[in-house]
C-alpha cells in the first residue's frame, strides 16, 4: 500500500511539468515570429516608473497585437484586469505577466531588507516575504523583482538597503528564506508570486559604491563570495533571475554568456527565465560593448537574457537578426518557452484573471495578523549599539520625555525607498510620536520639538528643542537619512548625518539630560561624535507600517533588542570597503607599536566602529565551557562544537550565537574568519543553554585560483561569540 502511494504521488508530481512542456510546445508551434518576440518584450505601465522614461503611446495596441509579454509597475485588481483584458483580445490570447518591485512588503510595509537581515531571524524573514507575496498576489501581481541577493561591502552604495548585507553565508540563508516566502506553496497556488534573484551578478561590488558602475573582481572572489546567494536562490526554486547593470571584468552582465548560459542555465541547470534590468540591453551601447542596439539585442539573447525590460531592442531588432541568420530560431524559442512555462505554471492559461479578485484583495489588505508580523520583525530588526548608563529601557510611568528630531512625526519615511504607496497610508503608518504616546502610563508626559530639518543649514529650531529637553527627564532624539537617500541611484560619497543633525545631537547632549539616539538609515552611517558621546544609541533603519509601535516596544522594554549588524560600520569613509572576513596580509597591524611598516592607516585604526554581527541587549550574556569534541579529525568526520550561553543580566533576552572559522594556511590565502553557523537562543535571567554546532568538511571548502572547490588539511581555528570581534577560540587539526 505504501509503495503504491509513493508511486502515485511521484506520478502526480512529475506529470504537470511534462504536461506543461507539451502545452508550451504546442502553443509555440502556433506562434508567428512576431508573437514569439512579443513574449520577450516587457514594458512599464504608465502609472509607475522605476527607471528612465521612454515614450510609447501605443502600449494598448501593442498588447492587443501580442507584442508585449509582460508589464512591470502594474498593481491592483483594477489595473491588472484592464490590461489583461487587452491581452485577451490578441490572436493567441497569451496572458500578460505582471511584475513589480515588491521588495519589503506590499500593502503592509515591512522593515528594509537590510534591517530585516539584522534580525538574523530566518523564519520571520520568510514570513515577511510570504505576507508580501499574499498581499501582492491578491492585487493582480504575479511576480516580484526580489530578493536582491547581492553581497555588498560598500555602504556608499545606496542599494545596500535592499540586500542582506556583507556576509555570504547569512546572505545565502536569507536568499533562500525570501524565495520560499514569495513562492509559498509553489507556482500555481494563487497566493504565490514568482521570485526574482537579482542582480546577476556581482552588482554589489560596483566600484566606489557608485550605482550602475563597473565591477572588477577575481573569479575566486566571484565564486566564493558573490555567487553563493544566487546559487541558494536557484536551489530554493527561484522562478526567475534578473541580470545586472554592471560590467563584470569588462563584459556587461546582460551580454555575459559565462554568467547566464554557462553558470546559471548550464552548471546550475536553472529552468526559469532571465529578465534584463531596466534598459540594460540597450545600455550595452553606452558600455562600449555593442556597436548599436541591434548588436546589443544579438549579444543579449545569445548570452541568455530571455526577457527585455524596457530597452525595446528585442522588439525592434530580433526579427531582422533572425532573417540575417545572426541569431538562431532555437535561441528565440528557448527564451519564449522559458517564459511561457512560467505562465502555465502560474495557471494563467486556465484563468488569466485568477490573480484579479477584488474580494481577495480587500481581505488580504486588511489583516491584523499582517500588521502584527510587521511589528514583530520590526522590533527584531533594531540594533542596540550603545547603552552605557542603562538609560534604556525607559519606564513608562512618571517620566517626562522630550521627543526631538526631524523624524519624530515622520510618516512616509518609514516606508523606505522601495515601497508601494497607497492613498490612505498616512493613517496606517505608526509614527514614533504615536508609538510612544500609546505606551505612556500614569504621571508621564511628552513634549515635541523638531529641532531641524534633515538636510539644510537651519538651526533656528534648536532653541525650542533645548527648552523641550530641559523640562524633561530624558531626550529621545531621532536623526538620520530620509527614505530616498538610500536605494537605487542613491550612492553617497559622505555617510555623515545630513544637514545640521550632528549639531542638534551636540546641543541635546549639552543640556546634560540623558539622550537616547535613534538613527534612521538604509545603510551604515558614520556618526563618530555621537558614538563617542551619546550614552544610548539604537539603530532603527526604516521599519515600515508598524515602525512607531515597534520602536516604542523596544524603548520601553516590551521587546529586549536582539538585532545584530549584517554589515560592518566604518569609523569613516576612508576605510571603505570594510568587511570582517578580509585576508590577513603579509603585514597585519602589529601589537608592537614600534613597527610602523604594517598594513594600516596613519590616521585611524583598521578596526571598524561597530563590527559585523554586533548588537547589544538590555541584558548580558556570558559564553562558558566552550569545547570542541576533538582536537584532531580525519576525513569526513564531524566536529561538534559546544558552548554554554548564560543570561547574566536582569532581563529575559535573545542572543544570536555566532560561529566563525579560520583556515590558517591555504593554497590560496583564507579570510581571518568566516561565519559558518549561528543559532538564536532565548534565555531568562540566570538561565543557561547549551548550544551545539556541527561542522563537516563541507564547511571548510573554498574556491582556489583554478576554481577547484575543495577543502585542505591543516589547522583550523573555531571561534564563537556574540559578534565577529569578541570571540572565544579553540583550534584543531583536520587531516585528509
Ligand atoms: C532597476 C533596478 O535595478 C531593479 O532592481 C528593479 O527591479 C528594476 N529597475 C525595475 O524597477
């Protein structure tokens, strides 16, 4: 009986793919060349633009002729239905695919992806993507251009806000969680949308942190550091990939056959389709890689870019290229088939309007459980950087609080850069002011002073801010970047607080009142004076719809902060790129200060302001009885690492126990440490838990200069701790 069931199940899992392939082939046989090319053409709607605008007055006519296969920047039942109805007037009635940047929430906005990464909470991250997927699917959206899985070591790059930070291991786990979240039970389930791993590849290493810039890196770094999150996304079943604006070692990613054909569709056997980034096919002319747009179209399709977002090069040139035999029919067919397959998998041929259901939209859009999830992950995303005099948590009784700063009453800023704005958002978004107000108990009061704007030289509000501070017991001060200072095309050469905000901090500290500083940003900022002089600092990013509630939860101790930095925070911009898993060099900074011939700066230490993995709690944790099961292992044996973590403070709290590894000597030099495992433990005051990690040789492997992926025997240092700097270390010999 059991065998029979297994057989029946196996059949039913395999059957749909085979059936879909047959349906794709038979549809393809009916299509004209123009209709095939149409499937590869993606244009933006005229309602939203997320790139340079090109005029195209006849989009409706193009849809009706089957000349457009997908639209981006369309959402809502009304709009998606309207456009799908035009597609149903085309000869073959092939449904349109609707894609949108659903990056950190849809109707309910969640914290920025980088902020969510600071939670190190994979379940919560998956849940956030799941909710975004459900809400978007109910509004006619089939496909999100997320997750961005680019590793980045450069906070000048404004897009760091959209990723998971600098670490490959953490980034790979988060990539997987997000893909699983968006795609839920799988394509075909009405509540799932297609994920898109982007930007393939290495976009996060744009030179100088300048968006759209070139990338030049060793193949080894590409394979070891930048590709694994993409591989994780592909393994998790990401339906699509997006290529990137950058050239990689001289070849634009969009025209890069090595990336798209050899690695992605070859070695990784990726069955989905690749969409270009906005206009990136045509941009190969500016790169100086294609002589003209026709050549760009040829190069892109040959390199494996299946869908053309917004450049129109495929639409305008593929037909002629085929006639001239410059591209093969099989290349066109392969791209079309990949796209049609996804339309079949989504069930759009059964019902092109299955994502357009206004009742479902209304129901999904007003779920208290979604707001609750947004609040929970927002509380987990904040990182406590300093709490010197234990000013936090604040009592909520008998306290006078001055709320000062340009973001106290911010509304839309909390949505961050990539968010969809709804007309009634302002009533849904919880400000810091409202969040604090809701918590205030007996005998407490609140005063407000804006102090200054974000980004000008006006200090006229300082006097009022000082008055507010002086009549209060504590100052809660908000500073930072506006939401649109990090994101696409938002590179900054200076990471300082804009305008006169640092002066405002100084003015508040000068009042002598205890100051709690909340910093909002989409990237690591440089705030040295505050780091040295303000006793309590909470990094609050942009936290989404429930921001104010979440911040108040943390300020008053209803949630004990547990976030850990997913990127290294530099002391100043001169240290960038800065990341924890660097090589040692031949001249590491010396302990003996008489040796000046070392790899260092003469004007500041190498160490960062705050290291990767760092974040405090209202309680404290100690690491005890750290042990390795063996000091000498052979071959495929397993190493067991145990450590007892104790809550030595007064509050219950969560600690993220991190395990780092160093391979002391390698065929190619190895990083000073690399994150290999982590686990989160929740402990009551006085409670101890044993955390057990297992390491195998799979955790030791890396790419050498010949791109062999192997582990080598030798001495390994195993480190555990609550961040990448403060670790306990033990060593072992691992032999073949
Ligand atoms: C350009 C961005 O690089 C990409 O991430 C985004 O998905 C597209 N524009 C569409 O908005």
